[in-house]
């Protein structure tokens, strides 16, 4: 059993009513697996979520395998801690990653606000900002395919996509998701932003680069979705219970 580590949240004013478990779980919807770009809730990674009458929140997370990458796991535990600690009425937050080879290091490092490099002193070469940004760029490419596929299926000519802006597209969940991922990277996400941009620079894709750009977008989407299916299957094999907020596939 992993030893839990608790740290107080400085954001809980005296007398603030603690949130219910459902509200805490809703906050965890914003925490994503960085590689799969899906909420840890819908993936089934949240094993338990409780809040005491005094506002002490306890979150228990689980992953598909004992050896899931520790940098990915650290990001999810840290993001879960931040999301729950930010809720009004939460006095203390405890996030426990279970059944993982680096659970104690990750749980202790997140609770101590130590960062990844300090938590894995002598093993890590730096923090995880670029890792997160790299996965966000992949999410932008996958999201581009999700938005473009219906347009192409409806008969749009690939070069014509260069003239489209985000504001000129019909509202949809994939479009809103694409806007959000772009905004997180500081890329153009307003109504006048081009649909096709380089996820590294934000520059509009050149006409001769459109075929390769669309191919890369499709390949990235398929890869992320395949990895998500594999992770769900491994999680179901490892645990015989559904996670809180898990979506049926």
C-alpha cells in the first residue's frame, strides 16, 4: 500500500463549505492523460474520491500498468492536486497514486511541491514543461484531423481548407477542443485564426504542405486513439471495477 502524503490548500477561506465529491470529480474532468489527451475520469484512472465534512479531499488514482512512465504519472498526479486544491472549501488535498513502481516518490514530490526534477533527483534532467507542450502539439494535430475529416467527407477540396478560419466552421465539440488545445499552447485560437497552422509556430500552412499536413494530422489522431484503446484494455485487465466517471467504450 502506498503511503499517502497530505498537504494543505492555502485557498480554503475559513467557514467555506466543502465541495461534494461530485464537484471534486467534475474538477478532475479537466485533468488529462498527457499522451492520450483524455480526462483521467473518462479513462477510468480515478479509483476513489472523498471529501470530509472539514473539507479534506482524498483522491486515489490508478494506471493501466505498474510501470507506466513516471513523468506522465507525475503530471497527472500534480494536475489532480492543483485542480482539487483550487476548489473553494477544500482545506487539504491528498492525491495518492496506487500500484505504481514510483508511487511514493511521485506522491511525496507532488505534496511537497517539489517538482519532477527534485522529486527524481539524480534521475531527471529537468522539468516537464516541454514534454507537456509536445503532447499538446500532437493534440492540436489530432484535433485538426477531427475537424477536417467531416469537411473532406462532404466534398471539400484539401487546398480549399487553407481559406477556412475557425470562426467560419460550424460549432462542434472537436472544434471547441481544438480551440482549447491551441489556446493552451498560445497558438491562434480566435475566430479569425486559420484552420491549418503549424502546431510548433502557429504559422499558416503553405499550399504545397497541405497534403503532408493532413496526413500527419490523421496519423497522429489514429495513433492517439489506438493508444487510448490499448490503455483502456490494460486497465480493465488489471482492475475488475470501473473508475469514477469512466466512460463506456
